[in-house]
């Protein structure tokens, strides 16, 4: 069995959904839920998007790029919030804004997919 980037996208979507639910649970038990709730929202918003990209992989030319950007962006953004909640400081300077910009670029790649039909289409 060959494990492709497309398969990895579905795997990450499942793990991202799991992380989103776990972060929501953590947010409900802390004194200040804002950071964990933000991490949860980002994970739970982008996991279904990755599932949709996996499903449309063959018809959306930009699916691999969009998936990569959404995965990396969400990991940086949500990861920074979780680390900030746990330790009081972020992953590295500008990690959350960098993650946010990558997520926006991922959504732009999704939108651009409407104008770039598959070669075989």
C-alpha cells in the first residue's frame, strides 16, 4: 500500500478533529478558556475542509497546495495557542500570525481552484 499525500490529508483531518474536541474539553475546564477555545475552533473548522479537499482531490487542481497550507497553518496557529495556554509563551515569535497567513493562503488556493480546471477535464 502506498501512503500518499492525499491519504495523509485524511489522516491529518481526523487527528485535527480529535485535537479540536480535546481542546474544547480542555477549554471547558480551565480558568481562562480563550486560548484553548481558539485552538479548538481552528482545528474543528479546518478538519472538515481537509476532508472536502480529500474528496475533491481529483477534480480540484489546487487541492494538494490548499491542503498543505491549511495543515501547516492550522498546526502553527493552534499549536501556538495551546503552547501559550500551557506555558505562558508561544511556539516562536510570530508563529500564530504566520499560521493565520498560511491558513488564509490555503483558502485562497481553494478559491483559485475554481479557475484552474484539471488538465484531463
